[in-house]
């Protein structure tokens, strides 16, 4: 389901990048201007949860919007990223 939505978003955007690890995302944001980050959070998403926790107060990420897809409830997501 997430892959299908990602394909639609990619077709609407001028430029998209896909990353498979959190270090790549962080390095990319430091070198490029981006509008939003799309991610899928589930019970196995410890890397992306760590990234969100890490960058919450990072000025490099302050203006970036996050689009989060998940089968988890909003409460569960909020508890993970506290």
C-alpha cells in the first residue's frame, strides 16, 4: 500500500529521492533544500523513529514537513516518537 502511494506522489513531484537508511536522509537534507519527508512507520521502523527523535529540534529539519503512513494508531506513533 505504501509503495503504491509513493509512486503516485513521485509522479506529482518534480523531484523525489528515496533513501534506505537514516544517515543518507540526514546527509541529503544538510546539502539540499527539501519540502517534505514521507515515511512509513510500523513496529519494525526503529531507524525512522530514531531519525524523527533526533531531528525534532534540529534547525536543518525545522521547516520540513513530515508525511507519515502507518497501520499504527496516532497514539502509538506519538508514543514511539516522544
